[in-house]
C-alpha cells in the first residue's frame, strides 16, 4: 500500500485506521530518576498520517516523541518502526535510523550558528555522504520552496524566528524522511508566523508523503493535524479513534 | 437551555420536590442567577408531559401541599445521552459544559471522558474552520478566526477543568 493510499483524510477520525501502523508504541514506560514520565503509553501512526500529540505540561508528550524517534530508549515496552524494534536497536543503529528515515524540528530551530542557512540545510545530506554539489543544489531548492531562497547566505543570528524555523524545516525535510518529528515547532513564534510555518510544514509533508508526529499544547496547531492523541499522566488516553473510545 | 437537563440530573440522584430542586439548582448552577419558581414548575410540567419525570400525589407539608418528582427511564436515557455526547461546538457553550461536568461528577459518571470527547469535537470543528480559512475569502477567514478563538477559549477551560476534576468532585459530592 502506498503512503498516499494509507493516509487518512481530515475528518476521518471517526473511522478505524485502515492501514497498518508505520510507527507503533506498545506500553512504553520511561522514568527520569524516580519520576515516571510515561507509564504504558500505546499508539499507532499510519504511513502518511499527520498526528498531533497533545497534553498538559509534564504529561509525557515530549518524552513519548523522543521514545518513538529513538532518541530515548524506553525502560519497558516496544517501539516499532516499519516492523523493526527501535527499542532493541543499539545506539549506532538508532543514530543511523534517525539520520536516514527521520527528520526533526524543535521549538528553537537549533541551527548551527556558525554556518549559513544554506550550509545548515545541506548538512544532513553531507552527513549522508551525498555529493557536495548535489547537496547544495537540493538544499537551495528547499529554501526556495519555503520562500526563503534569498536567506541562504545568512547565519542563524541574522534570521527572524520564523525564518529560522523555516530553515530548520528545510533541514528536516531535505533528506526526504519517512517520518517528521516536530516538538512544539511554532512554540517560539507569534501566531501569524507560527501559522505560516505550520501550513508549510503540513503542506510539504503531505506533498512528500511524509508521516508527521507533532507535539503541541496548542489546539490551533493540533487542528492542522488529521488526528490528535491526548497524553495524560504518561498514558495515551485515546489511542483509538474517538468513536471507539 | 440546560435547565431541563439540570433538573433531570438532580432527580437522577433521588426523587425530589420543586422547592428542593430550585434550592439545589441555585446552589450548583444558579450562581447569582437564581431560577424563578415559575420556571422550575413550568419545566417540571413539560418534563412530566413528555414522560421524562413523573409527579407523585399531593403530599401535605408545613406549607401548601407538594409533589414529589421522580425521573423516568426515558428521562434517564435523555440524561445519559446528553452527558455522553459532545455538545455542538459553538461559542458560548461554557454554561452547558459546566453543567455537564458538575452533573457528571455528582452522579459518578466519567467526567474526564466526557471532556475528552468534547475536546475531540472541538478540535474537529477547528480543523473544519482551518480548512475554511485556507480556502475561503478574507471575510470568511476572519469569521472562521472569530469562531476559532472562542473554541480555543473553551479548550483552555476544558484542559483546566480536566486538571481540577478531583478537587471539583470533592466539592460537589455530598
């Protein structure tokens, strides 16, 4: 089944997901010291879906994203991506997976400040051993696609918050990841700029067939997704579509 | 709008009299806007006509004779449906939502789940408005924005209330 076929349309939340999950969490538990952040969180995300993870501060939503993305290893439970057990992979394998299959956008762009915008976007391709010329050509095309083609020579300190987030988005998508993980991607932006960045994120992901897992506390941002999962006290309270709760 | 269902909710706990229902309504839901006696009895009359409550025979008391009202199966079904189904997401439904949460806690129903269902309905409506904003004219977008900001306010209230359910439950339980 292609990613496009598997994608759920907006408004389809009342119907069971027809596609097998591309990304799946089963009973994920993760503590930090004595403090449990996740206490058995389960969820499934179909290929091509745009899913928002919502919840109050401290509910465990960011930890869940980090576990799904192979950044944190769960204390117990399973994380499956494309049928593979991410939780059982070693550090090197998870790093490789993150580099080849996943893209990331965080609240503060986290661009390398010494590099230009164009360098930042080309960087993941260079890490993946793409040819330098092709890498820069592709990086430039992504900057243009996100309407910041004229910002390529600027360093992050010379960019506005919205421009920096677009650069971060270009950097996340330039490798054509299967899954884009975004943690409060518009959290540091004003509402108008945040909305533009969000629209670009969702539109680009849909055009590329990229699955998106988005953490947000903002209902307006969550409304850009096709489905929202609520995390409370370390558990996903609605892992199934609403009608099946 | 939520007076009939509030009375049904109070009667779901136990059969009661018009005066008692008014007193309880004012304590839990009135908040500076007491329910007129006329409206209590008119509402009870309509509920009795529609077979949602039944009135007992006249009972002598200290004052005038009074009637004891009890909820019927049909009234209980209406109440359960109202509690468990999300309200139509629209601006200014705070009073109805508030009533729903208090009644749910009072009757030992899963208030948190009702709030989750309501949140899902709200986000779904925001999704529709979002599409309208992106495809419609500027005027349509501004109208959609107006609705979205109100829905956002509701959602913030839903989140806050979810976080305070335990305290609220203590307050409304007898």
